[in-house]
């Protein structure tokens, strides 16, 4: 409770009240949830641009054959 009151000094009484009401509306009674709601805008990151898939095609390689694994299964079944 004291931690929440200290947050009002940093974020202001109005923002703290909105965060507490939002947390209670979502049935969340933890002080960390209120702190998260107050800092939610700072946690939003800018999205990165999409990768051109065509550029990644040069790294495509054929998959390795599983013949040695198949032999291992066959020898294990014979025992």
C-alpha cells in the first residue's frame, strides 16, 4: 500500500487512481499490477519492419537424409 502511495508522487494522483480502478475492474488486487499499468506506456516498443523472405532463400539447404537413423531403428528392432 505504501509503495502505491509513493507512485502517486511520481505519476500523479489521477493516473494512480485510474490504474487502481483498472486493476480492480480486472479483479487484480496486486500492487505490482497497478505499477505495471502505470508503466504500460513505457513498455510499448516500436515494431520492426518486415523481413523480405526472398533474401532468406539463399540460405535454404536440402534436408539431410535420415538413413543412418533408419538403420539404427532397424537394428534395435531385431534385438
